[in-house]
């Protein structure tokens, strides 16, 4: 079992930046690919970005060039650097390590 705790969400104006963190604990040896998802009110949870153990990344088109996913395998922490934020980025952001392991989510609100 892997425990995931997100932090770093908040309220920011359009064009601003935030950095989300996801700290992993527990059976971390089992973690390979990690990812960030988000869920806006009334919408389905959607993939934002993923990163493999070796650092290969993948982004959904709407965040390419604005968001950067990274991980520190020594600190067992994953990050999502978000720049150029838009109101449509407003959502609860969740991290996952696969195998049904999810964090509790952190709210990101972007005002226009």
C-alpha cells in the first residue's frame, strides 16, 4: 500500500504560478509511473501529466508548455510546476502512483 499526500494548491490569478507536491510513503518500492489528474466541478477526472521512474513525461495537450512534471526519487516526491495558469485549470488536483493509489486532492482555483 502506498500513501500519497498532495500539497501546494491555492488561489491564484490568471497568468500566475503554483507548484504542487505529492509525497509518497509506504510500499514505495512498487511505484513506477506516477501522475497528476484533475477534476473540475461537474466534469470527469482527467489526466494532466505522467512521469515514469526514469523521468519520461507525458502531458495532456491543454497543459503542454505551461506545466512541468518532475519527481525526486530520493525524497519520494513528485511535483507539478504550473505556470501561465488559466481559469479553466481550476480543479481539484490528485496524484496517483497507479494500482488504485490516490491522494486526497488539493484545490487549485484560478481567478480571471
